[in-house]
């Protein structure tokens, strides 16, 4: 994901004040240990999360609270026409347990 230049503090503030109903939706979908990192040189956001075995995370984009959050964040991030964040899939090139 990409953050628009100059919005680093606002992005962090909004996530520090994450809506309880959004946090609940994520948890109920089986999302845990969710972190977002910012590369300040490129404004690239990198997110990691753990998913429970029987998670429903693939349904999150249809959840009204998720769509509301996307709209709320659309002024400070690069987004698609539906306000979802522009996401680029990364290819794993190394992993060690």
C-alpha cells in the first residue's frame, strides 16, 4: 500500500484511534497479530497479520465497517475507485521458521 506524502503522522493517529467496531470485525474474521510498517523513504506501507485456521478474512472487503474505514482513509492513501487501498502482492523470496 502507499501513503500520500506528508500524511505519516495522520496515518499513525488514525490507527492509534482505530474504531472498536473495526477491530472487532477483524478479530471475528480470524485476524490477529496485525502490524503495519511504513518505509518513510518511499511512503510504502507493509502489513503483516496472522490468520486463524478457519478465518473469514477474504470476506472483510464486503463488511460495511471495512468499506467505511477505506473511505475514511482514502484522502491520505492511494486507493482504487471503490476506495480500497491499492495493494501490490509481494512474492516471498525467503522464509525461515
